[in-house]
C-alpha cells in the first residue's frame, strides 16, 4: 500500500524514469486479481452492510412496537391519572359538601354520625387504594425506565455499528482511489515507453487483455454500491434520529407522568388533611353531643326534682286547704253554738215547776216549743220523739250528724246543711247567720289573714258570751244549782254525769241507751237528752225534757229546742 500511496501522491508530477516497483512488478492479471479481491471485499462489506441494515430494520420495528406499547401504556396511565384526578376532585367536593352540611345536620347528630362513619370507611378504602395505585404506577415507571435504558443501549449499539460502517466505507473508498491511481499509472507507463519490440510485446501482451473500459465499469459499480451504502447509512442515521426523538418524547412523557403523580400525591395529602379536619370536626361534634346529652340528663333530673317538689307542694296545699276547711267548719260550728247559747241566755228564766215534771227544775225554752210540740215518729218500734232543730243550729259533730240523720230517716228530711245560703231562723232568735255563713261558704280560698281575722272574731264572741253569762247570774240559778236534781227512774245512762261535765239532760221518752252515749259523743261538751228505762216511760210518748248546760271550759253549748233548758254559770260552780 505504501508504494501506491507514494505513487498517488506523485501522480500530479512528471513521472520518474524508474517506475515504482509495485507498479512495474504488477501485471494486469495481478491487477484483475486485486480488483477481484476488492470486489469480493466490497461484496462482503455489502453483505455485512445488508445484515446490519436488516438488524437495524428489526431493531427499528422492535423499537416501533415498543414505542406503540409505551404509547398505549402512557395513554392508559393518562386515563388512570385523569380518573384519579376526577376521583380526587369528587372526593374533595364531597368533603367540602360534608363540611358545609355539618352546620345544617347538627339537628340530627345521631344519623349524621352514622353516615359520617360510613363515609369514613369508604374514604379509608379509597385512601388505601390510592397508595396501591401509586405503587403500581411506580413499578410501571421503573419498567418504562428500564425500557428506555434498553433503547439507549440499542441506540448506542446502532451508533457504534454505523461508525464501524463509516470507517469501512472510508477504507473501501481509499482502496478504490488507490486502485484507480494504479490503473492510470500503468496506462501512463505503457504509453511512455516506445519501441517496436516493446510496442509489439506490449501489443502482444495487451491483445488478450479485456478492453480498457472494464476497470471503469467496476469502479462505476463500486461507486454505485458505495452510493447505495451511503444512502443506507443515511437512512440508518435518519432512523437513529427518529429513535432519538422518540426517546426524548418518551422522556418528556415520563417527566409529565412523574409531575402528574406528584400532583396526585399533593392532592392525596390535601385530601388526607381535609379528612383529618373532618374527623376532628366529627370528634368535636361527638363531644358536643355528649355534653348536650349530659345537659339533657341534668335538665331531666332537675325537671323530675321540680315535679317532685311541685307534687309535694300540691299535697301540702291540699292539706292546708283541708285544714282551712276544717277550721272554717269548726268556726262556723262555734258561731252556731254561740248563737244558740246567746239566744238561750237572753230568754227569762221560767218559774220553778212542780214534782210532776219528772222532779226537776225546768222552764220552757220558748213559747213556740211549748205550743207546737214536735210530732211523734211514725216508724214502727220507735218510741223516741222526733227532734226539731232550727236551721243553722247543727252540732257540727260527725256522730251527732249520724244521729240526726238516723232521727230524720223517716222521710221528713233533715235540715239542709249543704246550702250556701242560710235562711233566717224563726222563733225567739233575734239574729240570722245567713250573710256571714254565705260569705264563709262561698269564700273557700280565703287567705291565712282571713283565718286570723276569723279566730280574732271568734275570741271576741267568746268574750261577749262570758260577759253575757256573768251578767245573767241570779239567785234563782244559784239555788237551782245548789239543789241536786232527782234522778228519774229508768235513766240507765244519764249523759254528762259520767263524762265529767256539768251537763245534764232529763227527757221523757226515748231509750236509755241514748242518754248513756250522749256525753262521749259530745266529748264532755254536750249531753243529749236521756230517758228512763223501758219501764219509766211509754214508747212513743212525747214529753219535754230538762237540759242543764254547763261547760267546764267556758265554751257555749248547743241545746235541743225541744228540751227545757237551765243554764248554770260556770263561775258559780266554784
């Protein structure tokens, strides 16, 4: 090669007298052999180039398939990212709506807590699903990165193969140029040496050679092959550039996917923060609900306590009302008794009667009682005379009421005690209690001040009674009291004497048991008329009785208007 190179370098100058050894020593056969070897080398290089092109085409198709696969994966990942974004947006919207509805749903805390718990479970599943998706996306990103590295290595291999092909092409081009120079040099040397012998020898030697245009044809073929190889290399370079562009684009897509994944992580963190806020608000609402429940329990306990106090107050009020009614009834009873005693004291004393009147000093209580004797009872087996009690002169005692009801059981009717209006009493009573009693009966809700006034009025009436009794003392009463009344035959139970009181009632007729239980019924205050034994008086026979009223406690008593009354001054008993 070095002589040819030196010949090529000196081809532009005048040929020297001594041609190079390589040029002079090589014959056309050698040149043809060399050209054939070069042609074989070109064919070998062409085959290698074709193999390289086929490998490059296969690599390009593989790269195209991988790029399509990557595009599909990138599209799927983009759709998944869009789905994640949509779910994250809907989740964030749901959280915002939940937070906005918490103020409205506070009136229904129990149901909303259950609903929030269910939503919390769903959100927890979604939050657990998102890291799994992120892990899957990370593995896919690692796969894409490994594929990109494989493509980079394939591209480097293609670049190395292209560089080797470029080197081989340059070497082949140099060899072709040297071969062309050698051919030109040989033609010039042959034309420069004249002589017949040499010319004849040259003619003889050139006669069997191929036409001088055969090397040009070979060179033209080699040039065409080299041009084809160059075009193939250019196409390979274009494919390499396209692969580089695809690699850059895929790198950008990878960067975009990573950016979207980072945004998704930020949105996940934001959703986690909002979820933590929602849980905190839920905890606060639960604590508020517990506090409200405690307050409601306290309010219920307070209400129950107040209800108990109200019930106790109502019970106490009812007791006070009953006590007030009892006091009013006692006051009315005392007033009626006082009225009867005052009426009895105001009457003049009757003259002393003979022994025919049951051996007792007595006087008619009133002219009406003596002129109008009460009718006898019509009931069979009843020997006691029926009592006539003026209106407003009730005893007020429950047992006396029962006794009077039994006395009036024949249908004649008891006095109307429940009537709110009292009729004026007839007979010798100079006053009426209708207005006062009506006021007392109508005023059922009088205050404690009214009760005090009533007690004060009652005490004043008692003082008046004592004063009237002290003024009515006389010598006749004292003589009457000094003489003990004789006992009537058959008085098995004379009321008053056994009860420790100064009350004595002698009445004709009636059963002996009635007189015996008069004093216990009256409590030592009143002894109702007692009679003789069954042999002492005929059953059903009417007759007047004698009543001596003495209250050891200086309180007026109520007498039966049918009986003849003698009142002893309590002061004279001492």
